[in-house]
C-alpha cells in the first residue's frame, strides 16, 4: 500500500499509476476514494509544488533561457516521471539537469548553460575532497590517465561574456559556428577557465583511458598533461 500511495502522490495524472501492483478490489476501492478526497488532493499539490520548486532551483539559469510555457512543461514532465523525491539535493539536481539536457535543442545557449550548471555542480562536489596528485607519477610511461570524474569541458557557441550578459538581461547572442571551450575542474581557481586548443585535444583523448606513453607519442606536451592532472581535470586511472 505504501508503494501505491507513493505512486498516487508522485504521478496522479498517469493513465494507470497503480498498474502492475498486486492490489485486491477492496484495496483499489479504498485508494480510489482516497485519491478523490480534498485532503489527498491538497497533499499531492503540495508535494508536486515542492518537487517542482527544488528542480527549478537546481536549474535556475537554464530554465531562465526557455519560454515560460516550456519551463512549466519541463517541470511537469519531471515531476510526472517521479523526479523530485530523493532527499539528497546534489544527486537530484544532477539528475534533473541531465533530464533537461536530453530535451534541449542542440546546439543552443540553453543547452550550454545547462552543461555549465552540471559541470559547476560536479566540480564543486569534487572540490570538497580534492587533493593535488603526486606529480612524480607523470614520469611513469605505463601510468594511465582518464578524464576527471569531477571535470568537464563545455563548448560555448558564443563568447562566454556575451552569454553571461544575456543571463543578466541582455539579448542572447547568435549561435556562433566557432566553439569557445571552457574547462571545469575541482582544482581550478573558481572551478573553471578557458581551455587551450591543446587542452581541448587532450580532453577528447581522455574520454577513454590512455597510457602516458601513448599521449607522449602523439606529441601531447608533458606540461599540458601535468596542468590538467594538477587541476583534477585529468586523473590517474587503473
């Protein structure tokens, strides 16, 4: 019955929120009467408002770039899918931002900002426990590197300062065919900075684990590799 009540609260508009549950006729009748009661409807409304409010807070910048009607539809879809119920805010925020990313136009400034909010959340979480790695390991050719778990590279389709200005009320800049890459990592000052062309190439290689010897053969400078490792943008793998 607890599972049934949870479904009725989280997704009352589903065609059959109780589908698949083993309930007898009397239990279904009691649940139907409960769902139709004013007190239960008030509970549902409060729960959905709370869930939507938490989600909106976690993606405030991203949602600000979408029309009001679309914002409400995205929040409704999230709550109807069962989102908004976990008590751990960071995990819930990450899940909602990924939910949004899958539904935003690509390329678009809204998707860029969504990825920025995701990357900031991840880097901030990693910064709590980040410790600068042992640089001497960079001399071991068999050492494997990979992209940092708390790092990201976000491509901007406009100069970052123009997009930031748009978030403060200025007109959105046009989508540019030129990409401006921005790195996010737990050891970076302010958690982010512009990426160089070499760093962008390294990040792409490190999407899959790579031996240092392979990166050296490809001509990636040791100092560029070290810079990413020291900032948590890249990390030692197994």
